[in-house]
């Protein structure tokens, strides 16, 4: 009998075919979504309207990763949400199977292979690097040593004009009270080594802009990490006549999306110089404020954009002196919600609401520039849905949209549920000799189609 370890069990999960290896699960239970390369068998499974990521992995690693993901969620670091671990799996023939770690599929997430399409602009790559660096710094601030930083272990979500990065693979992670410089540098070194390899792969596959070189990219990551870390935690000394520098340091951190919970301020004996050093820094300055005011849970840059629009609304409606929460509620019901509601149902899987709102604001700006006067936001929203959104690929969970995204140079994946099996190669007609298959009659697998799992199973049985 399988056993479930879970803080919030979804009873529908109990009825899944746990006595079957994940590779043999019926296709109607799976969803083909883009994902990174993995050593373990990973499948996305659909249970009702939820999508879970299921990873087959040995018991102690599954339990370690489950607990660590819990802690990461508690520490509010960006990571996937753990759902449970299924242990004690046995096939009907009595063969033991590895446990399965279940996490919630991170909606609207984009694995890097979906982002590094040929022709990706170097600014986009820069934004991805920034998101990675911010993720690493957030983890380090929380005392998390990741140990396995790599592109495949990161998921990206759109965040206004930027990206937000999430940790997806916590197998090797450790939580400490505080990390030493040596520990942080160790993590950074692993990041550099893994990322260098991954960038070289992308380069070899023609997915990296000619102007970008793997070595340059990893150096950028290292430099930006040090810059950010220094800004977040470095000490600053100045003359007592420059006390405004305390305020500007806090503002600079806020602008980077961080709050200073504790600032250590000391003066020298003579009282002529001041030394400040942020001691406790929390990420999510804008997103926390937006959540408090409106209940909207967004990424940091989306929150910044929405808060700016809220400020504009306040001025426009001449409510400078009014209570912030009241104005926020008006803005939510009169501006934000109508814009989001104006998106036709069939386009909802393309972008999340906060991202739609951000893109509508941009669109209104372009429209207003073109006509020389301000276009009402709802008109801009309708035009945006019709002319922009309709053309964009779905980024939520539509399987139909997903396969072309992971297609490289026109090739099709051998198995859309498992990108690690690689691509069907039309030119490769010569079959490698396999002694086990010798003499077995061939059941042809249709070329250029997805793997016909049923046909293979018939052949096997
Ligand atoms: N909750 C999730 N939401 C979205 N995608 C996910 C989720 N869990 C896993 N994935 C996707 O599946 C891929 C593989 O998962 P994961 O990295 O945990 O496997 P792994 O076998 O442990 O990898 P590694 O080879 O690094 O050990 C990830 O790169 C990611 O794209
Ligand atoms: Mg991984």
C-alpha cells in the first residue's frame, strides 16, 4: 500500500496509479508542458483542475527535498510548492518502486529552453541573468545554500518587463542560520560551472545570440551577484553631516525591491563618522505593499508598476489626502478589474492578470503617442487583446501551445511528456544494434509523430 506524507493532502491524489512506474502512466493523466532537463523521471500529472509535477526519486532524497521546499516556502524564498511524498509503491508483481515527490506546477512558468529560442535578444538574456542573481541573493540572505544552481533548476516567470526566477530543484539544498562568505562563494562557483556548460550547449544548438559568449555570461553573473550582495549587505561610512545617506541607502534598497528590517548604525567615539550596515533585508518591498492594499499577489516589478498606476489614479481622481486603503479599493474595482475582465476567455491562458495589466499600460502609452492624446485604458485593453494578446503563445498550461515552444529547429520531441528523450531525427534511419531486440519483429513507430505509447506497450507486452 502506498503511503502519503503531506501537510495538505489532496484526496484525489490517493486514487492515482501509484503501482505503475511514472514512465508507464496512462497518457490521459499527463500533461505535456515544457520543462528542463532532469536526471530523474519527471511527469506533469493532471488531477481535476490541478497540475502537479511528479518526480520519481529515492526515499531519503524525496523526503529531504520535500522538507526543504517546505522551509523555503516558510522563509518566503521563491520556490515551487511541495505537496507530498508517496512512498511504499509496489507494482502488482511485487516490484518495489521509488517514491514520488509531488510539487504544485508553477503556473505561467517558463523553463529556460522556452526562453532561449533562436534570435532571443541580448537584453532578454541580461534580464534572465539578473533574475537568477536576485534569486541566488535572496536564497543566501535567507541562509540557504543551494548547492545545485543551474538553468535547469530554475523556472522563470514574467515580471512586468523583467523576469522573476524560482528555485525548482532543492535536492542538494541546506539551510543555515547564516551563510559564510566561503559558502556563498562555493554556491556561486557551482553556478558558474553549471551555467557555463548550459550556455555552451545553447551556443552549440544555435540558440544563443552570436554576440553572447558563455564565458562572458558567467562573468556577468558573478559581477552582478557581488554588486547586488554588496548593495544589500555592505557597510557604508560617512561624515555625520551626511546623515541623509541613511535614508538614501534605504531608498536604494527599496528600489531594488528589498526592505530593510534591521539597519545597524554605529558612530565612532568622536561622533564624527557614522557607519551603517543593513542586517536584516527582506525581499518583496513592493509586492508586500500591493498585497496589503489590494490582496493582489504579484511579482515584484509587476507590483511596482501597479502601485505607480494606483498613485496616478489617486492624483487623477484628486484624492491625495484620502485613506490609502480606500483609494486602493476604488482603483482595484474601477481600473484593474475591468481591464482584466475585458480579456476574452479564450485568451486567458496567455498571460497572468498582473502581467496583462502591465502590458496594457505599455500598449496605452504607444497608442496615446500615436494619436497624440491619452487613450482610455479600457479602449487600450480591448485593442491590446485584439492586436497583441491574440498573437502570443499560451504560457499557462495549454498542451497544444507547448509542443511548438520546445521544438528546436523544426524537430519534434520524441516524447512530449519527457523532453530528456530528445528529438526525433528524420535523417537517422540507421538503428543502433541492440542485442535484446535481435530477432524481435519491428512494430513501426510513425516517424515525425509523437511517441505512440500504446503501440510500444503492445510491443512490449
Ligand atoms: N513544480 C514544478 N513546476 C514547473 N516545472 C517543474 C516543477 N517541478 C519540476 N519542473 C520541471 O521539471 C524539471 C526537472 O525537475 P527537477 O530539476 O526537480 O528534476 P531532477 O531530476 O532532480 O533534476 P537534476 O537532474 O537537476 O537532479 C525542471 O527543470 C522543471 O522544468
Ligand atoms: Mg533538476
